[in-house]
C-alpha cells in the first residue's frame, strides 16, 4: 500500500510517499513560500540527491498539484500515475475535544476542522485547503486526519487542562488546555522508551520539542499528563521564535489600556514580535542568537538565557508533576542541533539525576542518529531523537484502512520494535 502524507502549513507543504507495511519512504519533499514570491520545491527520491526547482505557488492548490506532478514525473517520480497511490494522510492541527486519535475523513470531520478553525485560525484553514485539493485529485481513495492536539488533549487529566477562570467559559467556548505537536511527542517518547528497552507504559519522560514553535509534554507511562502550550497554538509555555510563551495575563490588558494597542495589535505583538525575536530585537534563528551572544551581544545573550531557563523550569516542574522521571528527550530544529540549548537547559539539574556528557552532547547534531547524551552514571537518560511526525501519520493511516487502529496508548507502533531503522537512514 502506498500512502501519501501531506502537511499543509501557512506557507509550506511538506509531503512524503511511503510503501507500507515496512515504512519505506519512497520520496519526500518540501514546498516553501506558498502564496509568496520566490517559491521553491525540494524533492528527494530515496537514495538520490535532492532536486530543487524555483517556481511560484500562488495557492495551496498549485502546491498540491506540484506534489502529484513531481511524484509522477518521468525523471524524478516514484509512481507511474496518481492511481497507484492508495491513500492520503493529512496533518491537521486542531481536533478539539472530539477527535482524540487519527480518523478517516468524512463530512463530520470536515465540519469539525472548520469549527475548530476558531481555535487554530492560522492552521486549520490551510490544513483543510490541502485536504480539499488532494480529495479532488484522489476522489476515490481514503483520506485520514492525524491531529496535533490528539495525543495530549485525549489523556491529560482535568487538573492539567482546566484554567482557573469561571467554568462557564469552558462550557461556552471550550477554553481549556489542549496541547500541541502531539505527533512529534508521541514519536520521540516511544522511541526513547524503545532505546531504554522498556515498554512506554513503564517510563516517565519529559519530551522537549524545541524549534521555531516549541512545546514540552509530560508523558507518564505512555500517557501525556501535561503540556506547555495550552489553549491556542500561539500562547503559553516555552519561549519560541516569535511567540512569548508564559506571560502574566495582565500584560496584554495593560498594553491595551495604557499603550493604546487594539486587541489585534496586542495579538500581533505576542504572536509575531515576541519570543527570542522580541528579546534580541533582531534574531529568530537560534544559530544567529548563539553567534551574536558569543560575540558579546547582550540582548542575544538575554534571549538565549531566558529561553533556556524556561526550558529548565519546565523540566523541573514536569518532573515534580510526574513524581520523578526516567528520561528527557530533545527534538526538532533546536533540540536536535543545539548543544548550547541542551546544556543550558539541563544546567544545575544534577539534583534530579540529570547529568549531561559534554562530549556526547556536542557530538549530537543533525538528522543522522539517535543519541544518548547523558553520562554513564546519570540516573535520568537524556536523548536527542530526530522527530518523524509523517511516519506516525502513515502508520496510523495504514492501520485505519486495515481496521486495526486503536487509541495511541494501546496501539503498538512499529517504531517501538527493536531493530527499527529511522526514516532518515532509510532515505539513504
Ligand atoms: P523547526 O521549527 O523544528 O524547523 O526548527 C527551526 C529552528 O531550528 C530555527 O530557529 C533554527 O535556527 C534552529 N536550528 C537549526 N539548526 C540549528 C543549530 N545548529 N543550532 C541552533 N539552532 C538551530
């Protein structure tokens, strides 16, 4: 069975074609700058060098057409025609309280994606655009949705999900903590358990997805019990590229009352002009932050310190929330690549049993291996694990189509088995 995975972001489309069972990636690609000038598609067939083309993609429709064009291309394609693709698995950010695991897309699911756009206005509409276009090209094939909210929203206890505001706002508007980036947290925590040789039900893990957007999940016995990003995709928790993370709720109110900002302007500042960009005044890319801090730029140094201190606080508080931990996992662009962030985030946590080996930490870089970076004596294992959300989507879609899917905490993923080879190694 050939399964296409599609992830439509606001200005990008990430895709992959998988041969299942066996989780063999046939091709992967990324279309950037959708709806903007100077679009780019990078298409990689397994075992070959990437092909890069400059082309403009005015809409998500144009981008999805290009995905099928490249997959069926005479020189760079991996299938003869679209009919050889058996199913499409779509990443959707917000499934609300209703969708707590991956599902086959039907009219009710489409309506739920539209309804939940109120909670994820930057994401759900783009996800839906991708679904509509792919359904037009593959009208008779099954399409599945895998939700970013599902892993955490389904399992967190009320004490973690409820905000201490009048209960009626939960009842009227569904204001609660959902948690995001669940496909990534699911993948890396299952891999960490596998690397420890334990079933995921036997270990407590703090999972750190640190990228442009960042989240931390407390996963106890395979179940998410708390998550840093709460109600919206733009708010709480860790310091991100342009988003503030944890904030005294009176600050936006103060800005609106005393700095003359409208609600939209306050939102723009907190979502797009805060985070390490707001603190440094110049940089979003953490490589630039590290370089500038090293060169003595005090604002860049401040941004780095605030970001890493916030991560450290979450490791501590989630360790307490779970009554102790067995592992910490770093993933995503910053988590996989920045030894500086990992070292600073774990500084002073020896009292929790977390000890980093500096040489192993420095050596863990790039999507080439899963690394254990803790010392031999460290009671808590610290891992760097390249994430693979698309693989979770493909495995879920295959299982749904074969009618053997179950909720994530009961479903045993192939990537939990010993001998599993990560996708980046299979890509050659
Ligand atoms: P993501 O959203 O997961 O794609 O992560 C994007 C972030 O990863 C950007 O802020 C990059 O600066 C950061 N990143 C990539 N490589 C490195 C590196 N070597 N050191 C620090 N940050 C990095």
